[in-house]
C-alpha cells in the first residue's frame, strides 16, 4: 500500500506485508536544493536515504502478544 500526503513529499512511503509481518518503508529522495548542497548527487528524485521498519513481527498491538520468545 503506497502512502501519499503533503507531509511526506520528500519521501516515497509504503507499507509492505510479508505473512504476519508488516514493514514501513521510506525512501528519502533528492530535491533541487539537495543537488546544490551535495555534489555527489546526480539527479532530482535520486534515493539518498532508506529506512525499513519492522512494525509488527515482535509485538502485535491488536492481539496484545509477542510473536517471538523474549527469553
């Protein structure tokens, strides 16, 4: 599921499901201002940072239980 809003205009944001696990993915993309400040960047829209957060694999808030042992 792709997420789109004005607050996330500098990032590509989407949720990904893999069985019972849910991931939040964020790709920070380069703007014209980023290109002016960093000579290593090549073009607008280039991915400059990636974040992938595993949201529910250890604790599922809807079920209130952990899915893996916490020994």
